[in-house]
């Protein structure tokens, strides 16, 4: 008898149990079997010159809102609550559907349908916002607004997979309206725990796939957490994981001027397709005005961001120094003190070493 022609029975049993266990995990979605065809499709690989030749056939993306937001981009606009980011988003939707630019920014794209998904306002609140008692603003027929249905079945039956059903619902809305632009107000309602890197990555991947599959331009609104108003706006002020910034194409933020009450400003935070035009040394200043029932931002010029940050008085600096010293004496690290007081680590270091 040839004892090497067959594997020992114990080996066969172990391998069979392993296959059965793998099948069980696969059914639960915890294990993915190797699929040679899927592996081949994972990357599109061409010579660099071939990529250059193929892309010359595609049209150059046009501006939707100057250098802040271009066609085909997944863009994030973030700001603190009650800052006016929803007002600006509706103003952008109105601009794109009419093909009329928001001065002084360029609009190179042709007029197109916009789907605005509103998680913030009720229909009545939206109507009141764009009515001044005498005039009710008339939006273009290509402006579609979607409101979240709190009594939908997906919420009660598919809570663990809610993000998946939101994406499917967005897909259906895009097909129904033939929208080329999607605005989501706001991302907090689209996610389950996006403070974690993994959840943020999955959400951004889904939005990117949606953008590519349907040829969309997407603007997502987001909040800033409690921040130090003495510091310039940065990518660190976007609520949740930094993955949201890492995987978007562009991002800009809205801040409040502490030099002039009621004044707002816009600042570029990230851009891939354009140069930085509206950075810390050239922010865009804006004031809210109402025209024929339409509440909108009117841009009044440019300035340095540092001129609009909160100034710290000598008494306030001394109080902060005492707070920092007290927390340090309690055993907190400089980083922990900085997080507790909403300061940078460098500022805490200078305070504790009596350099400010």
C-alpha cells in the first residue's frame, strides 16, 4: 500500500472543518473568500502616458463656486452652529440651478438640477426662511429639496445598516430628479459614529462611489466642535475623524468675525485641483442680506484672518495661565491640558514656562 497517496484522516478532517468554519464566517460577512476575477478588477493600470492621453478626452472641470468647489468634486463645508452654512448651501443650489454666479466668484458650469437633502429644517421652516411677509422667493424648477421622513421603515427595521439605506435612497433621488449636483445638510445625520476612522472611511468611500457612478458634484455640510476662537480655522476643526478631510477633494470653512458683529468669512482648507486662493491671508468677508424674500450672503471683500479672531485680554491670559498651571499640577500632560482648555500644545507650553 502506498501510504503517501492519501493524506492522513486527521489532516482531512482538520481541513474540512477549516473550510466549514470559513464558509460560516463568510455567510456572516466576517470573511471574504478569494475571487481571482475581483482581484484583477481592483486596480486599473496603464502607462502614465496612456493616462495622460485618456484624460485629455475628458472635459476640464468647471467652477461651481470659484476655487472653493469644482465640478466632479466631493467637497465639505464646515462651520459652527448658527453660522449660516445652510443659508450658503441653499444660495449655492439656487446659483447652480439658475446658472447665475455668486459675485465675485466664477461659475463656469452650465445650469443643472440640484438635489438638496435637508436633515435640518422642516418644510414650514424652509418656507418661512425664504418669505419676508410680502415676497415668497421663487426657486428654479431644477431645485429639488428632500426632507428626512422620520417614520420611514428603514429607521426601525434596518438601524444597524442605516448608512447603507441612506446611500440607496440618495441614489434613487438622483435618478428621479436627474440631478448633477447633490448637497447634504448635514453629514452628522448620515453617519453612525464617524468619529472613528473606520466609519468615516466607509462613509467617504460610499459617497465617492456615488459621485463617480452618477457623475455628480457633492457638497456635504458638517459642524465644528467647540473650538478656540483665538486660533485660525483649520482641518482640525472639522467635527469627527480627520478621514473626512483626507478623502474629500476640497473643503472650506465658515468663521465668525470678532472684529465686526454679524460679519462672516470663508477660508479654503483643502484643494486638489486649484491653487489656494482664499487662505489665512486672503479670506472672503460676507454679510447676510435679504432680497425679495431670499436670505443670502453678499461678499464684501478680503482680509487677513488674524484681524477677525478673538483677541485675548491680559486678564484672560492670566486666568488661562492659572487654569493651565492648576491642571498641570493635578498631573495632566501638556497635551491633556491643551485639550481641556481648547488651546494648542505650544500655547500651554509657553504658559507653563512663563513665556506669555
